[in-house]
C-alpha cells in the first residue's frame, strides 16, 4: 500500500466537500444545513493543509487558523438567527417559511 | 455672424426659466413661462437676420469639448434645414404657454416647467451637430411629453401616455443600438464627418432599419402610427400642439439629418418601400379621418395623412420633394397646431369633443369661426395659403420620379379637402345646437393674440413661400447633390 | 513600522467610529437620545481625509493591503455610500425602534470590511474582509427582531452567503495549491508563467472563485437570495447592501480577475459573458412582474449587476474605467431610490408596494420628483448619470467585440424603463383613496436625497473629470 | 505503510461520519457525529504534520463551535418529530445528483491529470513542515499580522451581531 499522496488528500477533501454540499440541499432542518456547511469548511481546511504540506510551507496552516475563526463567527451569527427564527416559528423546517418565497 | 453663443442661449434659456418657476408662486409661474419663451423667441431673431443663405456649411457653430476621453463634443450649429424647425419650436412654445393660460389649473408650475423642458429638448435636438447630442435631446423629450400627456391629459391619459412611451422607447432603443454601431464603424459621431466616411453598404442597411424605426415612430409612418390618435386625443391642448407642431417633426428631421446624408446607399435601397408606406399613410390616413366623430381624433388622423406627404417628399430624393417636405412640416406644425388650439379653446367652453354636439358655431362666434375657416382652408391646401405650396412641391417632386405616387398624393389632397371642409361644415355651419346658445363661445383677447400669429404665418408663407424656402434652398441642394453623388459612385462600382 | 500601517488608516477611522458608537451606546440611559449617527459621519470624514492623503501614493501595508488609486476610488464610493446610508437610517432606526448603537456600529464595521475588501491585494484578506462585511450585513438584515419576515430574510441570506463563502474559499485553496501563495501579484505572475494554461487545476480555482463572487454580486443563477433579503431588511439597510456590498464585491472581483487571473481571461470571459447576459435578462424580465417596490428594485439591482459584469468583461483600454464609473453612479442612484423608500417607511406601515405610491406627488411633491430622478437615472435617461454610465459600458462592450452583450444590455435597459416608470405613473397619474399615509420627511434625510440628486446630475452632465479619474484609477491595477 | 493504513482508516471514518451527519434524522445525533468527524479530521492534521492545527481543531472547533451547536439544539429543543417529507426523494435526488456531479468532475480531472502528468505540482514534500506551534505563532504575528487583526474584528462583529439578534431584551 503506497503512502498517501497529495492527490489522495485532495480526493478525500473533494468527497467531503461534496457530501457537505449535498447535505445543504438534502436536509430540511436548519441546524443540519449549518452542520453541512461546517463539513464543507472542514473539507476546504483539509485541502489547505494538504497543499501546505506539499508546498513545504506553513501558510496553509495559518489560513486554516483564520478559516476556523470565520467558522466560529459564522456559527455564532447563524445560530443567533436560528434562535430569532425559532421565536417566530415553532419549526425549523425551511419549507414552513411562507412570508418569503424560498 | 454673432459672437455670443446664441444657439446655446436659446437652447438652455427655457430650461433655466423652467427651473426658476419652481421657486415662485403659481400666479407668477405663468408670466415667467411666457417671459421665458418670449425671450427665447426674441434672442433667436439674429439667427434669421444674420443667416447666410448662400452658405452650405453650418452657421452659428459652437463647439466645446464635453467628454474629451470619449471624443464627445458639445457642438451646435444650424444650416438651412434646421433653421425652420428652430423657428417652429420657438414660436409654438410661446403659443402653447398662451393656450394653457386658463386651461391648466392643476399643478401649474410643474406644467410650465415640463413645457419649457420640452422646448429645450426640441431646440437642442434641431441645433445638435453630432449624434450623441442628438440622442441626448431626443431622449430628453420623452419624459416631459410623457408627463404632459399622462398628468394633464383627458380621461384615458394613462393609457395614452404609456402607449406613447412604449412606441417611442422601442424606437429609441433601436436608435441607440444603431448609434453605438455607427460609432464603432466610423469612430465619430459628428454629422459632417459621418457623411464623409460612410459605412459600407451592408452595414448601412442595418443602420437604416435601426434609425428609421426610431424616426418612423415619431413621424409617425404607417404602420407604427397607432399611438398618435390616442396621444393627441388625451393630451391637453398644449401637449397636442407640441406633438403636432414639433414632436412629429423630430422624425422627419432625423430622416433628413441622418438617414439621407449618412446612409445614402441604404436610402436608395429602401426607397421603394418607404414611398409605398408614405402613400399608404396618405390615403389610409385620409379615409380613417373621414370616419372620425371626435374632433381631436379627426385632426390626429389627418396628421398621419399630412405627415405621409412629408415622408413621400423626403424619399423622392429630389430638390422639389425635399424642399416641399420641409415646408410641409413647417406648415403642418402651424396649421395642425392652430387647429388644435381652436379645438382646445372651444373645448374649454363646451367640454365636449364630439362633432355631433356642435353646429352653427359661426353664428355664435364669428371671430372664432373666421380663424377656424382660415386654418381649415389652409389644411385643405387652398392656393394662397401655406399648405398649398408644400403639397404642390411634394407632388411635383413625386411626378418627377415616381408618377404613380404623385397620383396617390393628389388623391390624398382631394380626400383631405373633403374631410376638413366637412368638419368645418358640421361644426360652424348648419343649425345652432341648443346646448351651445347659453355659452359665451367667442374668443377673448388672449385667445385672439394666440391665434393671430398663426394666421399671419399661414398667410405669409402662403403668399410668399420664399420666406421659408429661401433659407433652406442651398442646404437642400447640397443634400441632394451629395446623395446623388453617392448613388453615382455606387452605380459606377 | 507605523508607516507600514498607512494603507489601512481609512478602515481604522471607520472601525474606531464603530467602536465609539458601541461605547456611546453602553453609556446611554434608556430613552436618552444620542447623536450616534454623528459619530459615524465623523469616522467617515476621517476616512475621506485619509483617502485624500493617500491618493497617488500607492501605499501598501505588509504587501496585503494596497491603497492604490483603484482601491481608493472604491473607498470613495464606499464613503459616499456610508454617509448616505447613515443619513437615511435615521427615520428607519427611529420608527422601527432599532437598537441605535448596535445598528450604526454594525454598519460602520461593514463599511470598514468593504473598504478592506476593495483595497486587499491578498486572497486571504479578501476572504476575511468579505466575512466581516457579510456577517455585519446578515445581522443588519435581521435586525428587526420582531419581524418574522426579517428573520427569514436574514437566515436565507446567511445560509446562501455562508454556502457561497465555502466555494470561494475552496477556490482560494486551489489557487494556493497552484501557486503556493495567496498574494495576487505572485498568483498572477506564477499563472502567467505556467506554460500550458489552462490546466484543470487553474480552471477549478477560477471556477470556484467565480461561483463565490457570483453569489456576492447576485449574478444569475446565484441570485435567489437577493429579492428575499432586500424585501426583509429595513429599507435603509437594503439600500446600503445593494450598493456597498456590490461595490466592494465588484472591486475585489475586478482586482482578482483582472490582475491575478488575467492570463486566463479567454476562459473566464466566456463563462462570465453567459452569466452577464442571463443576469441582465432575468433581472429585467422578473422585475417587470413585481408589485413590491423593494423586490422590484432587488431585481433591478440584479440587472445592474449584469451591466457591471459586462463592464468587467469589456475592460479593455477604452472601457476599463467603466466598472468604477458605473459603480459610483449606481451607488448614488440606487441608494437615493432606497432613501426615498426608507423615508416613506412608516414603522407600522412599510409603504413599499407599488400601489402605495399612488398620489405621492400630491403629498410630497419633492420626494416624488427625487424618486423620479433616481428611477430615470436607473433607467438610463439623459441627462442623468445612469445614461453616461450605461453608454460607457455598452460602447466599451461594442469596442471589445461583445456586440451580443451590448444589444442585450440596451434591450433590457429599455424594458427596465417600463417598471421604473410604473412607479412614476403611480406617483403622478393616479390619486390615492387614503390620504396622509406618509410620514413627515426628516431634514437630514432630505438633504441626503438632494445631495444624491445633485450628484446624479453632476455625473450626468459634467462627467469628464470623474470619468478620467475612474480610468486613471483602474490603470493602477492593470 | 503504517501511514497509509492510518490515512485510509481515518479517511473512511471522516467520510462515514460526514454521511451520518447529513443523513441522521435526530439533530442531536447529527451534532455528535460532527464532533467525531472533526476529531478524525484533527487526526489527519497530525498525520500531515500540523499538530498545532490539530489541537485547535479539537479545542476550538470540536470543543467550542460544535458544542455551541449542541447548546442551540438543546435550547430550541429539536427532539420533536423529524421533519415531514412530502416528497422526500426530490431533494435527496437533487443532493445526490449534485454530489455525483462534483465527484464526476473531480474524477475527470484526476483522470486527465494522470493521463497528462505535466500538471506542475511540486513532488512529494521536500522537508516536512515542522508544524510546530512555534513556527505558526511566529508567522501569525509577523507576516500575518493584518489578517490576525481583521480576524479579531470579525469576532467582535460576530459577537455584537449574535447579541443583537439573540438577546431577548437589549
């Protein structure tokens, strides 16, 4: 069994990204949609680290560090919006929103 | 030659007056509008006294770089073709202010501001010497006209205003496409430079279609004329007068200024169809006019017929035809404008436009009927009055090139005499309708003062057509020669 | 060391103003009125002065933020956007009883993020700036917490925004993998040096970045969030995000694609042409069918995004200033239109349906006239700024050989006139059955509206100077 | 060899848990699967020599962010009956279609890349990145100073935003 190459890492992260993207479309629960986006972000992070290793630089890791910050910020705001939504509607199923066309 | 920028002054004085109107009271607004339009007329006087009738070039030229990085120049200037239109614009605007004095009671300031903005757009259009400026003023005309029809018009004004807008915008979008294409092909937008570097024949055909579509809507030529009856009928008197007096002329002027000199090969190619459409407009317009029962609608359809003469004259491509066409546009502006003023004045008293409601007006209002008779006879083309000369020139031009169209035009004149005299008969002669007796039908001094200049023009041009023709002879000759030269080149290839 | 921070001084001014707004808010007694908006204006003035001082100096901070004239021109646009938005926010904040300190602070942070995005010359900075402004705008969209519609709008905006951010980030990842750098200069020179372009990896990077940007500038087919977010947000915020976010996103878009990915122009140009054509058509055609003014203007802003894309595609020697000039005129005009909507918003009654405008002329002739000016300028009528801007874009497109795009642009802009004029017809030609539904107009907002109108006429009648600035500014990046 | 086995095992776990996150009906379980998923991603970071990131991933991502999710899920009490699918297959198909399209595209590129090996990627890592905290820290406070400051601003904005939106009384 050969050692994992850059291509293997990229393929892994591509599949992970695809799973996340599919999750955004498939799921009908707001929280799981947000979780799917987190999976996508992790896939991208994996790509950065893999590239960084291949290039022999630590820049990739630094970028991932910032992406984590972004993910934290997005999670905070996204969940806050979910809470306000929940106050108006006792459901988190996106199809139950009627005020605006989806 | 004058040393001060006379053309820019007459172009922008009206809009400045229009802006000033907003800071004064409604009572002052009327006087300010009158002062603005009269001042414009007065300032334009040197244009006629200092005009060199023998010169073929542009006169009173002003040229200032506007957007240097695009090579766009603010340049105005006039030749014999544009001068009559500027005259018409300045005169008609004054009369419109007068005609609306009592008719408009709602939103007076905005009304006069729109009117004056329209005047700026009209004068600017006729003075522009490059296509960019021409387009700017062309578009600038749309909004005040839209508001004049849509705000101060009759009961179906919104419908009429939107129909007007729909047709006009459809035309101007094609013009814009043509404009950009022309700019790319020739690298310039100056009329004279464009006439010198003509695009190749295939491109000319496309450009002709694009530009002529815009102009045909404005003229309006058959079959894009359907907006005109609605717009005329619903517009307030001043709006109708501007429409008939000037707006329709923008189309004819565009054909003379852009299609003929810049796209001569395409003009020759499309000449047959254009002549045919003109002839259809003359005859069809006349027949439809006969069937109308609404005075304003009747005059509107007669405009279509009369403007058919104009396009017929232009596309004869000979001197008589084109001179006749320009004269016909001036005459139509005066006569139809005056007829709309007459209708407006009596409408203010009776509040009906149904012909059937009138009768025997001559007995009740002798002064009014005299004016009406004069303008009706002029519209019918009575020799000695202005329209006769124009129609005569156009018909003789048509007989020189395509006799059958001349025959159609004569037929149109005969029909025109019928419908206009029948109109006069129904309105002014016959039994006095009972409802009219109680009204004070005859004109007051202001109204006489509004109509008198029109009557004077009708007589002056009718008896001494050289007063107009003298100005445009040289320019038309040059236009015809240049156009023929291009045909010779094409023929020689 | 200090001087290396010069390039970010405009953002620092705005950020400081945002912090000051927060501090002021925390010392405010309940019910006490405080001129918090004034702090924002002070910050923006500071930024304006800094921008003026930086002009032509081409300063760079750490090689990742470049205050070149291109970025500074967009910064100017953003300062105007910010000042006008703050002026229009007054009525909204008061009538909707929004938390003033947080509202203005978020708006100022968003402006700082936008400025940063416009001047960033590193993909990582662009991403972070994008997130700063996006998060602030998500919150502003949903800041009317008592409104279910606003919360839904915020969530949809957030969801699609976060989703598109991941695509954008994936694009950055591939760019990094491709060149070992996120710095635009290095990326550009390395891509130009890679011989057999385009490689699949390059296309992947370009494609993902394109998707990310397309979401942010609401290009078709990534425009679905726009109408909902625009309708749900308070009108002042809608005006702010329809102009500011677009300006910042287009600035970054132009910088990334005209510098770093310039060698691949043949590839992205084609895709972008299709997107631009579809954007203009969808924005215009769907816009015709709208009965809500905010929704209608949302589709209108989608269509204008299409024109901006045309400007980007046609950015050649002749037309390269078109993007900047169009952004400026669009910002002023669109903000003005939303300013009128914001002023008419009555708190308990939004007054944002087309039919609500019936007879506006009788009650507020001045507002009706201003709205007419804004709408006509959006429709591209001379002598308003919109005409010059559209002329610039379309003639640039024709000169670049994109005749089809130019023709689509001309046709759609004429169709769009019809939906703009629907409002004019409502305001002038119909009368309302329910009188006095419109609130009084606050002074500051009316001054701001007048300023927008004057700018529109200035840019429409005497555009030369600004046109030249725009062309010179963009030549600092390519 | 050992590295390869570790990689494939971790990769399989990452993908498996990701699928579970997306498909599980119970939201709490979804979040817990996400924690597991992220832990395995952290393991992969160790494999790639990025120990610092691995620590951050565990502490901040799995320990902070995901726990925040869990907190909100508990708060809004999502254990209510799972969402009612009227047409459960339409969206599922769309999602799988999308996933398949992305995979297909990537596969095509991979094939293309292997057929034309000229794609200019540097060969296997020359010197393994130290991945130590010292190096990352050094970079973070020198050449990445501005991004670092922006990130702090980002967190401030997010904090204000979250409070504005979620707090009951301001």
